[in-house]
């Protein structure tokens, strides 16, 4: 069956005064209805660039290669009317930093109504009840529609953003760092709302975060990005608890399991910094920071190998079929 | 503990705006001993940042007192400056913490110049002191960083520069407010390891203010959990995180994403604000123990909502400010 | 680079080099704004004319007693812009008048910027009674109608170029002070100010090393716009006869032209040139100021 979201060999290159910056260097990703997929990675890895292509929101100086299909249609070659129908009607985004994404001088209810009325101007009569319905779906009382953004807390604003994303009944939701900057309890509430919606409405969810543990707990599958490519993918708990790629291992260890004695007074991290897309290391881009790098890692970029069914890994130390007995 | 370095007693810090009073810190007793790493855990609105800033003299206490090394916190400008040599600060956002128009050298040298450390050092020049500080923070070779501007550095490097600037004064206490929350995951470990190393090598005492229990597990000796201006739980890190007594700590721990084996207790409602503190136990409107009947079963349900909870006496080893956890005291 | 013989000097020298580099970048960015370059070109022309006034037209040509032309003669070869009511060459008057207009404008701006920056910084930094009082004083001066104030002050202090500059400065500093105050408040809320305080920096150090350098770009851009305003104000005051009668300025030329009835008699060469000069110079400063604002703003955004 054709997936809800199919990204094939995606490349995103930014043309700047300083040259070409390869932000995304060949990414394959699929999301089906009722599935929540996590995209993990740190700053500069290209995950936001990937997300921006799904609704064709990438900046004008970006060159796209490969294909991004939503519901079978190639987003990058859609005509204007097709794009309008796609945006919010079939796929919607929950942006990072709800604080700055909401218009401070407009009531929250009006902001949710905006996409509804844009897609269907005749819905004027029913829009109020739809707003109430949406707010209740995200766990807010319908009366909150009359509030201004500054009257809501951080968690409430993020939930309003989710309600806005659901406004036109999309099939796919892309959430870019939905819980960063939120308290851990509020984060739990927001993640609960998201997973509940995926179940209730059979949505497809692509969640982007640098917090691998959040993705591990909320998503069914997780893909880990480093320097523009996916270096590991697989079932969420598997990737988090039994990482195969050394980078995934480091990411996972950065959020220690409370109760794990070996993590006491032993914070684990990687030396150096996430690579600058303008100056990628040669060979395997991770080799300068890799704890188990070999001599030839600087020469060859490892191909993606299937360590097991649905478990691609891009590391020379992981053999094909390594997970199979 | 033998003669704590920092002694906080009955501390209260209030803010008033237009007649509305916010009791950000509403009665805290806490001791911090030398060479200890204490994690002050709480969410936004808990008052943890206000408490940290008051310890640095950036806020004035409304009531109660803080003693450092036996004497109360200074209030005059000159004594406050001397105090600041001994107690230093690392803020959350390394990008904002550095003046974009100053080079790394100037940022680190600032504290050295203010406190005239060159005169007090044994023959070392300003360059030597700056280089030493940068090296200790892991920026090697230091000369490479002297003339760089903050926007040319990565997030982790910026945080190291901030730490170097604080350590240049050779303080005894370092107060770190969310030191790694805005840094990439893969470099958090390095900064936390740096803090541990500074404690081991230079006898630094660290108070880490954070909402991240995983961080506390990584580096803290003791944990104090704050809710709405008061401490609700306190004790050795391993005890608090493996066997939390207070329902709030239990809930916080349960929603940490890695804790699969604990059923998450997601609290309803929002963190209430310090201008409207509930009566009785301040946590009672959201307390899972009250909502699921455990309090009722223990016969204390009515006490939770009415009897005011005393300040947690951490000096005497009290662990949790909860009637359910301490049945004898209700 | 392990020099312990000549310490801080080396680091500071190279830091200076970097500042010069950054100034070079600013210039390169400014060059991309054509409007700013046009403004700069115009100013250079006027500036040179003002400085070289004695070379372009002898001082005698503007002395009433030595006037050689006829009354209100139309432009001719001898007098490219005709003559005024006393027979002096309008072109010569224009050239010498540019000196006064520009000088007074610049001096007034200096006063205004100095006062405005000091008060703005102080009222933004000090949140005690002192700061609040300064703010109220700023607001008061802003609200008082400037023209009556200018008239009163000029009358009381007597008409001289210095007085005029002083009056203009007094009248225009509040706008600058408000701007600097807003910028100071914004900068002081940034974490690096808190860090400076935590390190032990006193008020003076905070303002000098942290607030002021970050406020300067805005001050710079604002200065050019203030000069434009100051020149206009000087012209207005001179037109009203409040300027120093001993010196010719574009405003005083307009005043004379008005008194002599230049419009009704059709002596456009007396009325138009000073007005056009004022407009052109003010426009030039405005263009430069706008270009500077654009140059500094994105940098402030990317640095913050």
C-alpha cells in the first residue's frame, strides 16, 4: 500500500553566497496512517530541512532532489491549487516554539478558525462548534477559544498549535520539536495528547526531536539523522535500548536511565560538536567523534546495511543481517 | 553535616506588581556542604531560579536568611563584590550569556579585571590567568580561542567559555542554572563531566538548578525538589530517585520518558502560579494520592486540604513534606 | 604566541585589528545601499563647498558694504544665481551660508546626542528615584512645544550661533534619550548583563563595557537623522529671525527673501536656491541614516 508520507532519496542543498550547503544528503522515510515515526538528530543534522519539504515550505534558495510524496502526490511538483489543498487539508505542521508562532493580538479561537475558513469559506456557520470540538480534542475547555495567547501557559499554547494543525482534518501531522522548552510534566501531557490523537483519528505522525528518549517513548519507529543522512532506523524501543550505530548509542546514553548505577557520576557524551554542513568530515561524517572509529572510516562513507528486517544501519562495524540469529 | 558552606533558613522572596504579591520562594531550609553537588529540581513556577539568584545576591530576600561560610549574605556593594568572587554563576543560555561584541579573551578577563586577580596572583599575568581558565574548561589550546567571538563558537564551546569566566575567579561555589538544557544532546555529557571534574580537582561546590531528573541522576549527591516555592522532598540522590516519598516527586519521576517500568502519573491542570498558592498542603489540588483515594484510605484526606504544611526541616534530615509519607506528624 | 613579556597589549592590539575589520565590513555593507551612497556623495560635495568657501567666493562678496551688483538682478554670467536685495551674489551667499547651516546643525546634534545618550543610558539603567526622575524630565521636554521654547530661549540668551546650536540641542535631545533608554532596557534584560552583574561588575562598568557598545550602532544611525532635523530647525529659527544676524545662513536668506517680497517680485533666484539646498542636504542625511539603520539592524539580529 502506498504510504501516507513517502520520502525517497531526498536531497536538500542551500545555495548561499558562501557556496552550496548540502543540508540533506539522501534520506528515505515513510509514515503510514496510524503510525508515529520519530526523526531524531541534533542541530545541523538536517531534520528541519526534511520537515520543511513536506509542505513545500523550504526557503527559496533550496534545491530539492529526490521525491517527497504525500498521499501519493509529489509535493514538489504540485500545482498551486493542489498545494493549497495539501497544506493543512492533507498534511499539517506543529511548529517549534508555540510562543512565537501564535499571533499575540488575535484570540486563539480566531487563529484556529483561520485555516478552516481559508479552505472552505462557506463553513462560517459551523466554525464555532468545530473550534470547540478541536479544543476539547486536545484537552482544553471550549471556552478557552476567547483567550489571547499571553493568557495561556506554555503547555496550553502548544496544545492550541496542535488543535490548529487538526483544523482541516489532515491525515498527516509533522511536529517539529513539539516539547522542547516545556516542563517535563507539561511535556508528558502534550505527548499524551499527540499519541491519543494518532490512535483516535488514525493520523500519521512524524515527530522531530533531539530528545531520543521522548521519541523512544512516544513513537513506533525512530530514524536517527546525522549530517544530512539517516544512520539508523528501527522500532523505537529497539533503537533506544539496543542501538547499533555508535552515534545512536551516544544519543541514547546522553539521557541516562534513572536507576542505572553505571550512569552515576558518569555522564556520557561525545567530544567535539555536531558537524557544520559546510565542512563535513571526509568518509564517514561521524568518524572524528566516533568512539570506535577505525582507520579506514575516514576514507569510506559506509553504505546502509540491513542489520535485520526494518533495521537499516550505516556503520561499517555493523554487518548485514547482524541481528539475525 | 559538619558546618555547611551555605546555610539557608526560612528563606522567602516575594515579588509584588500592581498590588498582586507573588511568593516565588515561600520558606526554604537547606544546607549545602563543601564539595557537594546538590540538584535543585522543579518545574517553572517552582521558584528554583529565584532561589538561585537570591543566593547570588541578585535578588533580595523578603524574609529569612542565607549564611555563607558562617556570615550572613552581604548587602553593601563592596562586600557583595567580594562575595561574588567566592560564589559564581553559570546561566542557561550560553549564547545570550556572552556579550556578542567581546572576544573570548575579554569575556574571561572581565572577572579577572573586576577583582584585580592579577595583583593577587603570584606573578601570573592576565594572559596566563585567562589561558589557565580556558584550559581548565577544556578549551585547548587556549590561544586559539582568545580572539574568537561568541558567534564563531558552537553551543558547547560557548558554555565552556562561560564556565571559564566563572572559574577564573577561583570560586568556592558554582551555581549552574540549567547548564545543559539548551545544548545538543551529544555534548551535554562533556559539560556535566567538566562540572564533576571541577569538583574533584578544585573542591568546587555546585548547586545545579534543573528540571531534568536524568541530569540529577548523572551528577548530583543530593536532590531537593521544589514545588511552588517550598521544598517538598530532599535527600541523597539515589534514595530520592529510586524511592521517592512525596507524590509530586513520584509523578515527576514517572513521566521521565526512559522510565518505562513505572506507570506514568500525568498530573492534571497547570502548574499553579505563585500569586495564588492553595491553602493546606500546596500540592493538594493536583495530588494523585488525594485523587486516587490513598489519602482517604489513610484517613488524612481532610488534613491535606486544610492543615498548613510546615517548612521542610532538611537540616534534621526530614525527607518529604507530605502527611501521607509522615503519618506520625499529622 | 606565548608572549609574557608584553601581555595585554598584544591581545588588545589584535582585538583592535578585528574591530577595524568589522568596520570594513560595515562599509562594504553600506556600499550596497545605493541611496546611502548618493546621500554620502551629496554631503561630500556640500561639505567641500563649505570648507573651501573662501576659495570659491571671497568673503568680500557677501559683505553688504562691498556689494557690487544691482538690486535683485536676474542670473547672468557674472552672478550665476543673481543678486539679493543688497546686490550681493546669491551664489556666494549660498556657499558661505552652507558653513553656518552645516556647522550649527552638527554642533546642535553633538549637544543633543551627548545629552540624549547620557540621560537615556542613566534612565534606562537606574531603576531608582534618580532614573525615574530623569525619565520624567525627558518626557516633559518631549511634550513641551519646541518652537515656543526655542523662541523664548533664543530671546533670553541673545542671538548668536552658539545659542542657536544650544537651543536646537535642548529641543531635540528627548527623542534620542527615549530611543537610547528603550534600547538600554532591552540590552539590560539580556543574560550577559546578568552575568556581568554576577561577576561583580558595578554600574559604571556595566554601562561602559556592555550597554554602550551595544547601543552605539543605533546611536550612530540616529545621529545622522538628528543632523537632518537640526539643520531644518536651524533654518526655521533663522527664518524667524532668531539666528545670529552677523552670519549668513540658508534660513536667513529665506528670511530676507521673504521680507523683500522676492516671490511677488518674481525674484525666484533668491527664494528657491536656499530652500532647495536645505531640502537636498536634509534628504542626503536621511538617506544615509536609513541606509545605516538597515546595515546595523540585521547584524544586531544575527548577533543577539
